[in-house]
C-alpha cells in the first residue's frame, strides 16, 4: 500500500469513526434497552471468584456475536444469590494506540452491557414478610460455568467501518463488581490498512527455555534467533529448524557492549565458534544476530568486524504508545552499512512475557496491531523479549493470532535486513559504559581462555574439550546479567575457579631432592593427570648446570584421572649440586602447566669409584678362586701314589 493511499485511507477511517461515535451516542440513547445502562454497585464482590475459560471473540464481522465462557466459584460459607456475569463493550471506539493502552491499563470508559447470564440455579426463598421470592442461587462451596453471548442489537458498532473497542467481563453481585477480564475487540466492516510485521524471538539461557521458544515459534513471519549450543545436551528430537527463518546467537548471548568497550574480542570469537561446533542443526552459513540494549559506534564496529547480519536494539527507554517505531535504520561501521533493528515497544509488550498469560491477550494484541497499521506505513518489528518462556502452544497463541490476522503481511527478518531502506543514523562512540564489566576482568577471562585453548591440544578431541571447559568462562559476560552487578561478580568468581581447577589438573608432582650417582641414567618425573580425558604431553626438563646434561625429552600419554612416572634420560659430567625444572608442554611446544623445580645431587666420581671398587672386588675374588683351585690340585697330587710292585696276580 502506497503512502498516499495509506494517508487517504486513514482520513476516511477517521471520518467514519467520528461519524460512528456520534451515531453510537444517538442510537444508544434511543434504542438501547434499560438493561444496557449499567448501574455499578459500590464496593467489590468478595463472595465469588470468576475464571475465564474462553475469552471474548477477538475479531467480529457483521452478523457475528461475541461469546465468553466463565466459571464462577463460591468460596464462602453462605449461598451467593442473584449474581450475574456481564459482557460489556466501550460505547465509543478507541481511536488510537494511546487510548487503547490507557484503557487496558485501567482508565475508566463509558461502557454498554451487550450480554449477561445469571449465576446459579433458580430457587424460591422467603423474605422477612413471609412472601416467596425467586432467586438464582450458587450454594456455598459450589461452582458453575456460564456462557455469555452478546445481543446484536446492543453492540455499539457502525456499519461500513472498522473500529477497536474495549471489552470487559464482570461478575456482579449485591456487594459489588469484580472485573474478570479487560480486553479489546476489533470490528471489521470495511477494508483495513495493511501492517507489514516481522517478529523476532530470541532464545538463549536455560536449555528448556530455548527448546520451548523454538517449538512455539514455528510461525510465518517469526524469526528465531537461537543459541543452539543450549540445545546440545537435549538433542533436537522432533525439532526441525531447517525450513525456518533462523539466525544464530553466540553461545551465552554475550554482552557485546562490554566487550566492545574493553576492545577485547577473544570471548566473542570463541562464543561464535562454539555456537557452530556445538549447534544441533544450523549450517555454517547461518547469519548471526547481535543483540544489545543500546548500540554505539564501538559496538557496531566490533560486530561488523565479526560478520554480524544486523544489530537488534532492545531498549524501550522513552518509548511512547503514541508513536510507532520504524523497524529498520542503518549505520556505517567498519566501512560498510549494518542494519539496526528496533522493535516497537508497545506492540512487543502485548506479545511477550505476562501479556500472553492474560485470557484477553489475543484480542488486545490484534487491536494494538490494527491501530499500529492505521498509524504507520513503515514495516514494524516486534520482539518477544528476554523473559518470554512459553510452556506450550497455548502461550504462543497470541503471537500466532497476530501474525495470521487478515490485515497483517508477515515478513521474515531476513527480508528486512537484505535491503535495508531505513534512515541512516550516526551513533555515539560509547553509551552505557556505567554498566560494563570492567576491562581487567574481561582480559583475565580472555587469558584463561587462551590457556584452556593451549591445554585442549593434549586431548584426542580438542574442540570437545574446549567446548566443555571454555564455555564456563562465558556466563560472566552474558547479556542477561549486564545490569546485575552482584550476579555477574558471583559468576566471575565461579568461572575463574572452574578454569583454574581445570588448568591445574594436569601437572608434575612436586618431589624431594634426588641423588644421581652415575655417569648416565634416568631421573624419575611423576606426571599427574586429573582431567577426564587421556592427555598426551611432552616432559621437558631443563638443567641449570653443565654438570648435568638432559639427553631426551620424552612424549607420553597419561590416562585420565591417573598418574605416571616418566624416566628422563640424563648424563652426569662431574659431581655438583644441580638445579633443574620440569615443564609439561603440549605437542606444539607450549607450556601447559606450572614449572616444577628440583635439586639433583650429582656424584659422577662416586660412580667411578664404586665401579672401581666393584671391579677390584671381582678381581680379588677371581684370584682367590684361582689360588684355591691350584692348592686343591697340589693336595690331590701329594695324597695319591702309584705302587712300583707288580700285582701278584699279574
């Protein structure tokens, strides 16, 4: 719809509504029955509780009726007599979003009753005078369900126009009125202006919430911006994201503003890599969405450098229901244009947490959408918010009903950012710095991430190891705790402790001084692996004296949660007291554990002397053995003689 056509249509609608308002006043005064004029009792009912089972019809066309179903329960000890459920509509249309929001927030309005139903069953009682009196009675502790349908002649709608009216459902007793529902109805008897509407649902945080949002937002025109790493532990099951408009969120949806102000992108780069390696379905080419409270130039430069598709700015500060917020603007960052997406705060508030739990949520959202269409020709963006956590499809019914409303042209977010036609804006260099996580803490977390990256190479699957242990450093920089300094600090302490524990799990055991009495041999080094994976390491020993030479640097694999003694071949040059350190390195030669020092008492001459003594001892034993053998031979020679006389028998 062109701008001229839209403006002409809006003038016609305004004229029709003005005439309709006058006609309603005249028609109501002349034709409305006495029952339509509400005389509101003072006070409020305390005898019964009403619950909406079915909300009033959100959109009506000529000839249709409004219907609501209500359950009334009498919790008191006395019967409830002559109670009624009333269905009421504002006498005049609500002309714009501002008046609609004011009505929904509790502002008084002139109402007309369009339908009613008695609560209880008919019975006859006796008055003080003894005369029988018919009443409808709901007994003590009893409950009943009633249906209230509007009477066509009482509806204050005017032909050949469309309009938004406020709706109320009341429980009326002799002690007062109780409002059960406040909502809205959109009457359609004329062409309505079209609303180009796109909705983005951000899903991050707890796995159950991410999955519930993903399952509830499979709706045309709704873009799912999801941290898929949160789903890795649950699996996808029947969840299929392949045919949907999906954008990635970095793991833990980090606080991009703090990272940009600290001029440190290491954690963001890791969060983006992890969202791919631990994701469950999105492909590498899926664009990522940067989500911030308010954007500035430093943040825009950071996310542009990291390839963000667009920036979603979620702040609602200063937003007014009187003005519709355009969906897209553009800023220049890093030498290129980057779209800035701004949700309309008023429309978004009727889709997110809290609004969707109201029984009249569907009617209110459609009414706000209809008035939004009448007040703006620009594409409009809605956002479900950070707190929205639907537990079933019913809680997404408001979103589904609005996106499928006949006057809504549902547009995917990808279409909005593909060729952004919004106004070009210049951002301030830095905003909101008071809520930043300090740069020193970010630097410390980044350094620990670098150390964990080096450590991960000892595992058979470095990506899996880093994905498990490195992501523990991201919660302190999550966007969700940007304005919660206490929670953020607790997360910093926990993340730092967890990272230190992992980094210290693989180490060389501290031993006592060693005596080395030899020219050549080996020194024992005990390597402890407290990790849950096998670790392949290089044991690198360094001697600080030329009197002890290191002959090899062994490479070994230490089983998970175990220790192993590794012999390091050395050579002694001369006797001395030598200092040495042992460092564990990964296969790339990078140190991955704290060096451990040791003292080696080298006694190379002692080894020679011992060898000489041992050799001399062997020689002595050999000589003694020879002498003993010679002496034994001589003795046998002396004691054995041969007779010179012949044998007589011979």
